C-alpha cells in the first residue's frame, strides 16, 4: 500500500489528482498539503481564505498540512520551507507525494529537484493528458467549481465568479487553455463526489485587482 500526500491548492487540477489517487486500491491518501501566506491567511496562488481550505479538507475527510510562507518569500526561503515539509512527510513513513501538474515541464522539473535527497517519489497522475479531456472528465464527475481568479488580458470578466461547468467551458476563448494551465484562471472546488456536503460559501462583494490578476473573494456563510 502506497502512503501518499497530495499537494493541494483547493482547485480543480489538484482535486482531480486527489480523486484519482483515492480511486486506486493500492493507495492511502494520508493528508493533503497546501501553502498559506502567513500575513494574509490565504492560499499562496489561488488566494483562498485559510478557514475555507481547512473546511474543504474537513468535508473531504482528509487531514490538512499547511506550510506557512512569509508575505514576500525568496526562492531560498521557499525551498527551505518546502524541504522541511517534505522531510516531515518522509519521517511519517509516507513514500509518495502527488502533484496535479499537467504539461509545464519546467514546473515538474522544479518539483523533482526539490525532492532530491529526500526519500519521496513524485507522482503526476494528470501528466501530459489533453486538457480538454481532463476538464470534461472533472465536470462529468460532478464537481462544483468556482472561478476565483482571472488574468483579465486573456479571460473576460464574465468568468470571474462563475461556476466552471460545461456552459462556461464552451465560452472560454480559443487561446485559453481549458484547465488554465498557463495561469489564465484559478478555481476553488466547493462540492463533489469526495465531499460529505457542499461548502457553505458565497462570493464576497469585492473584486480585488492585484498585479496581473483579478480576484473574486469567497467567504464562508455561517451555518
């Protein structure tokens, strides 16, 4: 039985990678791993609130391991903090770490380089699969996914805050990768077959513009 940790942003690609791992009889997903900006208490890339990442993990039923990153993180600091996390995972008897990367070779090579000298093997369950097939598979599985970030130079504003279903997928500009693999957009998954119930969330009223992205805040609805 392979004991694995899944690197998890809370978005669609890492969720599909997690789904595929759970479907395998010879795999035990011990926990999911995410990075959080310690100043803003949000996920580093997708900007999701920390409390929602915790709630997502709770509703999936898998423990969450967080790596806290400073507001401004140098490459050296990032590599040190991630190496510490990987060594902790290794010490817990876990043999593999799973990434949801699809076709960016430089990203894959960077992740593999980070694992040098650490007894963890990387698994890339989505690697080199056609992105239009992956997004179709993901939607067909029944996941509810919110588009929380867009690059407004490449993705129209109507996508920000939309549910990534078949209808929205068909509206994506032709030059945009169906999975946003080139950073065109990011997502947050709020329901699906791995969840015991839907996350109690709604969109906040403020759209924040930061550098090259527009962010739609997602907030928890108190139950």
